[in-house]
């Protein structure tokens, strides 16, 4: 390959990747929103399948995906918890997840703390995603708020980072991320919050604070997942989503944001009003 051909390939590869990212997002985003709107068993099933994927990919990253007892134990616990949540038995689901958190590291031959962390990561994502949507009054709106803040933060950060460049945010963990991208993503999250306020879906001040906080949290979630992968010398958690890598790569920011959002809503309005606690001030 000549020097000119190498240069063209270097330019074309990111462009092809961007096109693939856009196509996949254009298919998956409306599907996820539609299922979230329907809610109920359909949303719980989607979330449960997704977090099972997160758990399996976590084991792949730490090098224990071939330990079938560890894989199966976590999958069974998450699946049973999903069934319990679909039946409205939140307390039983939490017990099952607690048992899974104890059992998975106990049967792991090594890296037990990492196994426990991976199961806790998946279990927290499952519980938070379902609790936010449980709220009949504001659940869908609250879930859309979190999803859109995370998606727009990611997209805004991507384009601002590529277009502006500049100093790296944390090169040892994520060499491609820049301060410009982080600030661009944060600004994009604020725009989402402002749009929700303009649509009279909440008060402007609190929504801007919440949107800014969740934008930052989602970026920290992204950095956390990058740090875990770098710790084990892994570039992508998998290649299950074309142009995006794995579920961990795609959902890292959402997991962090939805867990923080659920805790916040839970503290303000209780188990039955997590969405209300987020959106109504």
C-alpha cells in the first residue's frame, strides 16, 4: 500500500464507522423508544435481556466467559429477578439479586471481586431501568429524559471532540476523548433539558440541573467502562452491535445515568414514584 492509499484508508475507515453507527442507531433507537412506551412486560424483557448481555460481556472482558457455572449463575439470577419484577414483586427480585451477588463470586475460580462488580453492575442497571419506568404517571417521560440526555451527550461529545479536538480528557484511560468533547456533550445534555422544559414537562431550573448532572454522570460511566477494559487490555467488550462494539460499549453511560436517576427519584418519591421524583419539583 502506498502512502497515499494509506492516508485515504485512514480517512475512509472513520467515515464508514460513522455511517454504520448512524444506521444502527436509526434502527435501534426507535425500537427501544417504542418498547419503552409500551412498557410493562415488554420493557422488562428488553431490559433483562440487555443486562444479561452486560453481565456476559463483563465476564468476557475480565477473561472468565468460559467459566460456565459463573455465567449460568448470573444469567439465572438476573432472569428470575426480571420475572419477579414483571410480577411486581420488587422485594423478591432484590433478594434474588442479592443471592446472585453472593453466589457468582463464590463459584468463580479467580477474580472474584471483579465478578461481583460485574453482577452488581448488571443488577443495578436492571433494577434502576425498570423502577424508573414503573411510575405510571411520569415513568415514560422520565425514562425518555434520561435516554435522550445520554444519547445526545454521547453524540455531542463525539462530534465536538472530532470537530474541535484539543487537550485530551484522560489519555491514560481513553486516548480519544477530549475536553472539547466533554464540554460539547455537557452542552448537548443541557439543550435536551431545556427542550423538556419548553414542552412544559418540568420546571426549567431543576431540569437543567438534572440534565447537567446526568450528562456528567453518563460521561463518567463511559470513562469507568474504558478504565475496566484498559485494565484487562480489551478494546471492545464485543462486536454484537455493528459500528458500536458491544452492549457495554453502548450502554455504559446509560447505566451510570439511570442508576443515579433512579436513586434520586427513589429518595424524593419512593418506589412507586421514581419518575415523578425526577420530573416534578
